[in-house]
C-alpha cells in the first residue's frame, strides 16, 4: 500500500511540475491540495482492497470445492441464485460512483474555501469579516459531510444486504434439493456450513 502511495505521489508531482502554466490556473490550488493530500491515499487504499478481494476469491474457491464434492446440485443452485441476487448490486454501483464523485467535488470546494480564507487571514481580520467567512467554511463543510454520509450509508447498506441474500440463496437450494431427494442430513449440514464459510463477511 505505502509503496503504491509513494509511486503515485512521485508520478503525480512529476506530472504537475511538468505541466504548462495554463494547467495551474485551470485546475486550482485547492483541487491539487485535496488530490495530493486525500485522494492519492484513497487510490493507494483501493490497491489494498483489490489484494483483499483476490484473497477472498481464493478463499471462495477453496470453500466451494467441498460442497461441490458433497452435493453439486445444491452448490450449483446456490451459485445461480447468488448470481441473480447480485444483479441489483450492479445498479447500486452506478449510484455509488455518482455519490463518490459528489463527495470528491465537495471536498475540493471545502479545501478551496479553507485555503483561501487562511491565506487571507490578515485581510479578513482587518475588514472584520471573520463571522461571514466562518459561516462560509461551515457551509462547505456541511455540504461535504452530507455527501460523505450518503456515500457511507450506501456502502453500509450494500454490505449488510449481501449477507442475508447469500444465506437465503443457500437455504433455498438446501430446501429444494432436500425436498426432492432425501440426502443424508449430515452431508447437507456440511454443505450448508461450507457455503456459509465462503460468504465474505
């Protein structure tokens, strides 16, 4: 993670200092500050998340082997049902992208206002407009907090929704197969717990 963070920071700074003058007037200092201070860390953390997802996939494959061996009907039915239940998550991913973009834009605005007011501190005190600019900073902060809360709420909702849907898929498969074919209950129990163990909780 930190190697990736160092590499991204190095490449970003190299690109910034190799840019033309027009780039700095177009992008703005606030956006650069927020990107280098916060968003680069988010990208580096995403790399760690990708590695974690790969590890979870390997765990899933390892746990799926046992139920396939014990009862392939239940396992196949569970995979099909889980795939169907996962369809809504693709639509939620689009909403998550929009909320993430909104969060980034509000963060840029928040950092921009804060940076400008801090740089102009002497002028602000001289003209006695502290109260107005404090309220302005609080407004941009509130806007950013609302955007962050929406994004965080969606992440929690998706995370908590996945587990019961996966358990439902396993339960339906077990009931359907057991009602038509009275297999050994101990084998069904082993399949059930193996499939549950494969759920990334």
